C-alpha cells in the first residue's frame, strides 16, 4: 500500500497483559519522531498491566499535516474500520478489537494462544486458530500469521521479544510508512535494557515477514 | 539505556503522555508541593514526580511529593502548603473527588491565596480503570471550581500553567480535568523553561479568610461569587476557547477529548462546513462568547461525555436570552460510556440526515456477527496472589458461600466478583464493604463476611472497624495485609514507613479492642479454611489478618535473593511444581483458578499443566489438589532454601 505524507496512519496493537503492547507502541512513536513525523496522537491503557487483562493501544501519526485542521489527526482513538495495520500478539485478541478493522486492514498475527482463566476452568471455549483466521480472511487476504512465541523461544530462550519480533514481521507489509529500520534501532539502543537481543528479534521478524510475503505472492 | 531527560531539558519538542505533559507543566510553573492518593488515571502523575526527584535530587530542594493516605488528607495537605504561599498540585481520580469533597468545599470557599492550588481530576468515561464512571464535573457548580479541559498533551502542559496563574490571580482552586484518554495518549509537546518553586513559604494569620464559620463563611461565599465573576469576564482574553469557522446552520459546541472525536467524525462524513466551538474552560462559561456563536445558528449540538453538563447551562443561557436556537445533545448521544469517532459519526449522520459512512457501518456489523465467540479476558489476580488463595479458603469454608454474604471492597480484591470464583456480593467504595456489613449484620441471620486490604484500611477502614468493635457487629472481617498498595502499582511511602517501623494492623486491631483476632497465611489453605470455619461459628466481631506479601513484590524480591546467592557461587534449592496423573477435577482451575495453570490438549488427551515461567512457587495448588496430582520437585535438596520474606 502506498501512503501519502498527509495520510493518517492507524495501527492497532492488541495482546494480553505483560506481552509488551505499550512498549511496542512507544517504540513506534519514538521511531516516528526520529523519522520527522509532524503529528502523533495515540491512546494506551494503563492500570491493569500485570493482571492478565486484554490490552489494546492505538498508534496514530501523520507525517505532514494539512493546513485545514479538519483533515488532521485529532483523536487518539482510531475510527471503526479505519486501521491500516492490526498487530495481534495473541490470536483471540485479533478479534476483540475487530471493530477497528475493514478491507483496508493488514493483520499480522502471533499464532500462540494465551487462554484466560475461564478457558482453563473449562467454562468457555477458545476458538480454533483456523476459525480466527477465517474471520480475518473475511476482511481481506492481507493476513500474515506466524508462531512468533515458538520462534522467540527457539532463538532467544525467552518470549520477551515477541512484541519486537512482531513489529519486524509487520514492517515488510509496508503499513508503517516513513519510519526506517534505523529509526527503530536508534530508539531500541536508547531506551531498551537489552538492545542487542531486541535488534536481533527485530531483524528476525523482518526476515520472516519478507519470506511470508514472497511465498504469499 | 539513557536517562529520561524529557522532564528536565530546557527546551525542545518531545513526545509525552498527557499526564507526563501535565507534570512538565508543573515543573515549568514552580510547583513546590504535590500530594495525592493513587488512582487510575492519575497514579502515574506521582510516579513521574518520583522519577524526576530520583534522577534529579537538586529538584528535591524545593519540590516535595507525598503519597497521601487518602484524598481528603491530600486536599487539606495541599491547601496547607498553598496557604504558606506556594504553588501546589493535588491530583485525584474522579471518585477520589468524592472523598476530597468535604475538604475542597471549604478550601474553595477560603481560596488558596497567597499560594495557588490546582487539582487535576482524572475522569473515566467508560469505567476503563474504575468501579464507576460518575460525571464529577458537577462539583464545579457546587464548589465554584473553575474547570479547564485539555485535549492534547500540549494543552495539558500549557493549560496547567495557565491554571496556576489563574489560581494565584483570582484566589480560586482550579481543576485541570483530564480523562483516561487525555491522560494516557501521547503526542508532541513544545517545552519552555523550567521554573524553580519555593523551598519555604510563610503562613500569615488571617482569621476571616481561613475560618469559614459564621460570620466569615457567608462573607467568603460572597467573595467567592466575586472571584468567579472576575474570572468569567477574563475568559475571552485567555485564548482557551477556540472557534473553527463554518457555514453550516448547524453548529457544535464541545470540549476536551470529545472535540477530537467530533472533528474526525465530521471529516469521515465529509461535513467540513460545520462551525465548532471548542471550550477550553467548561466552568465558568463566558456567556457572551457562547451567545455570539449560537446566535446565527438554527441548531446547536452539544457533544460531551456522560450527563449533560454543558448542554444544561447552554440551554439555560439561550432560553434566558430568548435566542431561538434548538439545543440538542443527549437526545441523540448516549449519556453513558466513553465516546469514539465511530460512535459520534454514526449519530451525527442521523442529525445531519446523511448516509452513514459505509466503512464504519460495515465494521460495526461484521464485528457484531462474530463478537460472541471471543473468549472473555477480564483482569484477574496474579499467579501466586495471596488474595486469590484466601478466596479459595473462603469458598471452601462456606461451601461456596452457602447462606453467606461477602462484602467486597476496592483494591486488587475488587476483582473477586469475576468468575470462576465470584467471591464478592457487593462493592460500594473505599471501605464501603465493612460499613455495609455493619448494617447488614443487624438485619439478617446470614453469615456476613467483609474484605479489606491494608491500603484501604489506612485510607478509611479504621473508622468502620472502630464502629464494628463498638457494636460488636456479627461480622467476619478479612484484612489482606500484603504490605503494598498493589492495585494501583505499589505507591507506598507511608505504608512502607509504618511497616519498617514494625507497626502492623495487628497492633491497631488489638489497640482498638477487636475481641476475636487471628493471624493467618493464605499459602496454608487448610489451616486458613478451618480458622474461617471457626470464626463463622463465633458470634460477634471476628478479624482474620492474612499476612502475606503481594505476590508480584514477593516474587521479585525472592528472585533477586536467588540471583545474589548464585552470584556468590552458592547453590540453592530449586523448587518446582508439576502435574502428573491429573483427574481433571478442576479444583485448581475453577476454585483456585491460578493463571499459571493451563489446560492443554495433546493428541486428544486433555490435561492440566503448570506454566513454569509464570508459577512463583507459592505451592497453594500443591496444597489443594485433592488427588495428589500436583507434585513438588526439589533439586539440590540439601542446599539453602530461599523462602518468601516475612512481613
């Protein structure tokens, strides 16, 4: 997808508490600043970070604003159906905020599920991955899924890099325009505890993303 | 990792959340005292002040931040500091304003001069982090608290600075009202220079001003009207209300975050000729400015979240001035829950008789077609949480709350009502559970339990406990002494100090005369269950204190001890729990429901598994498994054991 500099970029990031949804949002926002983005406005939810809840963030930016304020980015929440990218760190969370998706949305999906307590207690059913993907495919064919958790466990012996890996995985879909890989790397070096591992995770994701795009096309 | 310089660098353009920008605005205003009780969406304000003070000790020469024990204490403490001539900030969540209101009613009457006092109330339309979504804007009318509502982080920073100037100039308490969305959305902020606050002030006696009792109470009330009128007149000069011109005969008045949704919704509907008045100050209103805006229009839509506050006032003005314009808002827009661009666009389409935006409609309809299969994911107690383990014992001791009422309260245990445990029958407010239990126990023979955490106990819990002792109420009170204000993120100066001094809730209970008192550990569920049973057979007031540290903190501390010992080259016991021969009775999943346990399906065979990454080794599931299927493995049995710390 080709974006104009005046377009408002809308990215939903959804996952569960502790998966690094807010960290990922911050990374994109701070990288967009390095990319010279003119306006940035996005909401995140605080307050229940440790407690297994569903976490969503709205990342929104506009490289160049219009003179006419009515056409500019002014709300930190994405309008229904307006997301151009939906990063799902957990499969069921791909559906929970589905109201923000439409035929213009690309989905990148981590296939590893994190069932909530009601699933463990056998009091609710978790939809199958196939069922979830089918729902997403009804939006568009731009659904890219991978077991990011498994890959991160294999490469880093930890699932802490899943969020950064998924960002890398999303980059080749060209839905986070105007931000270069170097911008992410700079932010990671400045703000992250273990920059080396996170930059490796970013590149691992980018490579996997490129492979999937090649295979898909 | 570099230090976060955004709060202290002299100039530049930085990305900040609304709350971060608000803190920056305070540092540019010479604020020298801040006091607050934590509560979403304002808790992080204090955390940023703490960060600034930790990283820049020189700022501590003039700036003091207190985590107060409750909001009323915080409000009065702030007034005290303001009356020595300092600029003070008092953040609180919307329901915190209820607690602070008794103090604020008088502080606003007296006025904060010679200093300045700004409160920052975090509203929460949609109850995103609160037990309810009250529209606390009406306090502005009641106490004459001028209220400024920012939309972007830049406005958060600029307008809190303005609030301090106005507070000082007009002797008024000013509210910079945020919402969960404006507090926790990030955008660019242009910085200005930092201003040092006063390290010392001086209180100058002024009995009529600071003693609002007859006859001074009435004089101060008259003076309050005069102060408000002066401010009202000055509004057009403050450049805080903005008009976006347009030729449409239908116009919109809005403020704060709903402005952002509205302007984007209009763009979605291609209605870019609608005039908009964006109010920065929502109380008091400058009538002339509003009349000028609505006069040429046929219809004015007021867009505001929750109950109509602006709409009532604007309808009143237009009626009194006999302006023939239709004022609408609540007729089309909901008076509950938070707004969004999609919701406003859908409703504006109706008002303007436009075809709804097709993408929005499709998005809503398709989402509605599958949303029922989305599994629920509500917040729950952390793995190893001592409160979860206590609920397990309560459920076992009462045969799943048979003939038993359990009064919940605010803290992590507010989550008790969620399934599968469903172990809370009612929630009112901070320490409302124990108070409700006092009345309830006089009118029913059902067994009455109440729960309270230590931070809530210090907030307002000691008073109802004194009353329960006084009437020997037939209640079992469970006090969770986990030694942290856990729910809001462990902001604990006072609690930590008291605990480090060896002070405990046990001492307070003894001193206040609790007739039946036991100290228990919820990691020993069998003993706790029998103690609860014993308590419920006993008439009168019973208190069980659960002494067990918050699992998040306990786990963090234990891991750091292990790391330290390992660095010293010591071997330590490595304990883990695993499941073998599970009978799928669901005792651990339905009644304890620890999130470290998950159900897996391997080639058609269902079994339970303990997630080793999440398990903190509390051992409660091992204790409760009726089939002995949860096993304990100890590697390095003869080496040093690192238990959780005692509190």
